[in-house]
């Protein structure tokens, strides 16, 4: 069953995800420039960071029942 919250989520998600992606891209570019880090090294750092981010931030992941 689709709820009102599902509809609101669907309306907001794309724009907010795009905004978050844009902000992260900007921060990554700033760090590369400020610290003199290569793109390859920065991507390695971001990939490692992203694997542990849910532990450090109050994020929850829910799975729908199949």
C-alpha cells in the first residue's frame, strides 16, 4: 500500500539526492585542492569513508519484507 509519506518521499528524493551529490562533489574537489590529493587517492578515501559512515552518523536502513 502506498502511503502519503511514500508519495512525499518520491517527490522529494530526486532533488535532495541531487543536492547532496552536488555538495559532496564540491567538498571532494575542495579537499583535493587544499590538501594536494590526487583524484584516485580521494576516491579511495571517499569509498572507505562511505563504508563506515552509517556507523558514525545516525542513519537507519530498513528492508522491506519480501
